[in-house]
């Protein structure tokens, strides 16, 4: 049922979903019925425009009524190849109200490819983006309605991403994200339902202040192992949190299947969370 919802959402967001592109689904499962799904369709319009509708979902608990504990997001990225070495991109995400939370996110930026090959480095890409996230929390951490009405928060953020191929097999990626300013101080009893860190499919809760992440892949013709490390912290808690992931990508007949494991707080037994991920990417 959730996969059907993702497909319908992508078709509605992209009216040219039958043009050439890549369809991708990624999911994770965890303890107590936790599950998350991300889907996207990269549609190449063949005229320097690329549309990527996106859908995200996760369920926090094993409640009998699925919608009682689930959250969905709908997004669209528009990319335009201005020059051979420079792309312009804008994107927006809408999270309708569910389990006491709602949000809108919008951002814009550019992706720059400075050269094709130099000194063993190939296809470097540097992406810079700026944007805002506007959230509303109607409930506290325990799920009770806030006595003074919804808590509104506006986060202005920047994001820097880099990727480069090294030699014939290595792919190195890095991401840095930082909230430049929050409009309000977060009360200690208030959180937010959707927080994410780079290179992870699992969804967290809270207001993340910044994150730094790196991912390394060793690519061969059919099999690509990978590993990633993320360090981040929340706005209220200045102590550094961490997450690691590792897995394997297999490519056959143009279809890529990736299986892996994601571990949050690997050194803290009381806070450790483990998720198992699976993703599929195929051309259409």
C-alpha cells in the first residue's frame, strides 16, 4: 500500500513521468515496527531541464492503525543545465500535518563541475545550496497538545556537498550542513517529527543544528561496497552524536540493488538505534 502511494505521488508531481529517467526506492526497518521509505524519479526532459519528484514516509511505532503514527513528505527538485559545467537547482518539500507536526522547506543553489579529469581526479562536483525550513509543532514530546498553541520555528540553513572519482574505482563524497539561524529558542519539551542526516535513509526527531558527513565507495563493474560516517548535534544538546552505515551495491542489467545497515550512536548503548536498509534503482 505504501509503495502504491509513493508511485501515485511521483506521477502526480511529475506530469512527464514517462520520459527517460531513473526511478529509485529506498527503505529501512528498525525496532518496534519502525519503517521508512523514500522514493524519487529523476526525469530528464532532454532540453537541459531535469525534474525530480520525491516522496518520503516513515512510521515511528507499531501501532495497529498505520496512519496514527506515520508522517509523509512530498517534494520536487528542478535542475537546469545553464552551462556544461554549471547547473542551477531549486527544490521544495511539503510535509502535511500528521502526528502533531507540519513543515515546508525550500532551497536553491548551484552545482559546479570545474574539470573532467586532472591528476587522477575525475568528474568533481561541488554543490552549494541555501534555504529555509518552516515548521510547526502542535504537541510536546509526550504527544500532548501545547497549551499555548503551535510552536513555530524558521531555520535558515546552508549546505555544501562535494563528490569526486579517484582513480578507476574510488568515489569520495562529503556533505556539510549548518543552520545559520533559528528564529526561536526551542523549549525543552518541544521537538520536531522529521530530522535527517546525510547518507542515511532512517528519519530522526528533533532540530539538528549541523552535520558533517563523508562516504567512500569502491566501484567495480558489478559490485560496489560503501561506508559512511556522520557527526551531528541538535540545537538543544551540544554533545556530538554520530551515525555509521555500510553496505553493498550490486548492478545487473542496468538495475542497482543496495543493502546495508545504519547504526546511530554506535558507542552509546542506551541510545543506539540500528536499521537495515534496502534500495532499488532502475532506468525507465
